[in-house]
């Protein structure tokens, strides 16, 4: 098997770089490439896929996997190499994509990285959004897009704690947003059907099931059915939100009276309010957004 690794040594505040030598010894004949900055993993993925590798390891956090996947398809949204399999070695802070893939821990991920398969392909999504600097941009995503509270938390996660600990930065951002968040007005259009405008705490659109460090935000989502799971948490008062967090973080999310869920292959969302979005954990911009499911275009090692 022709094997390559794309390693983000700075992931998890440098922990990935420290662990990598021990991990690398578990593979024979592997070409290793270290990322040197934002979006470098995307460039490396395109190059390696064009060179005919059978398996590419994404070594780092959810952001590293996201960048690698953004190099996976050609301009026609087809895999550059239909026979290549992605293997995710999760060493980041949140590891939400790891959970969505059914990977239990690093040992499990290493076992999958060595396994011959076969692995059936899963879905990706394409999103067009308003970037923070004002231009319209398009990219792929592999796990969850959210806006409302989720977008605000992602935006606030770049803070004084970021260089010390991604987990601490996220916890600080969550507490800050919890105390200051005001519900946004949002209108969804699902497969051409527009829903009435509502005030929302958060809306999540999932291929995977988890975000926010383990929140079961889209608990019925399937990785390979060509549809997004859409979870709408309507306006909640702060004390209700605090009281109901155990339910809102659980797989029983949909029993809550202020939660609706839908399924769709195409989605648009707009708001008269400035509404931040997060894409696979990254604060990339604001509404409006336009999403399309890309069925079964990514072959990935998973349970």
C-alpha cells in the first residue's frame, strides 16, 4: 500500500508534533509531509492524490481533517483519486469527526489506518457563505455546519487561552457566549420549501452527529445517505438553556419541546441579523449560506 501522512505538528498546542515520532514508528514505507500554515494541508492532499497514493493519513485535529478533505475533490466535485482512502488520526482538542466516524480512540484509529478495508464512501457537503472580509466563498465540509450560538462560540474561541490549550479556549468562549448571546432571526429553505422565520438559539446541519466537543447535535444523521440532518434549537431563555443542557447535549435532543429537526439535500439560510457561522469548528463567516450534499464522494476508514 502506497501510504502518505499529512501531519499538523502544531495541533493541540503542539502535542501532535511531540507524539508524532512514536506514531510514525508504527508504519513502514510512509511518506510524511508536515503542514507549514493555514490551508497547506489542502494543497498537500491535492498533490498526493494526483500522485496515486492508496491511503492518506490526516494527523491532527478536526481542522486538519477538514483541510485535507478540501483537497479531495476536483473542480467537478469528483474524487481526484477514486481508490484512495482517508484515515483520520485524531490528536486535536474536540475530536468531533472522530466520534462521527465511530473511532473510539487513537489506538482504534491506528488499527483502521492499517486495515485493508474495504471502506464504503461517505458524503461531504459544499457550502457557500459570506466571509468575514465581505467576499462570497465556497468550500467543502465533512462534519457539521452551525450558526447562532455555535457560530459565536467558534468566533470567540480565538482568545488569550488559544496558545495554551484549545480546550481552555473553547470553555472560555462557551461561558462568554452563554452570558451574552441574544437569539437571532433566521429563515431556512429546505429542498426548495421555505420555513417561517423564527428566533433561534442554534441551528446545526450535519453529515456527522457531533460538534462542540461531544454534543449530539444531529443524533440521527447518517454518513452516507445523501442528506443533511438539520437541528433547530429555537429561542431559549438563559435559565432554561442552563437547566436543559444535559438534554441538549445528549442523543435525546429531539425530545426537547423547543427543538425541531428536518432532513434535506439542499439548504439555504438567511437572517436580517449579523449571524456567525462555524464550519467543522472554524469561524469562517456569516449568513447567508447555501449548502448542497455531495453523496458518497469520500472513502474514509471508519467503523
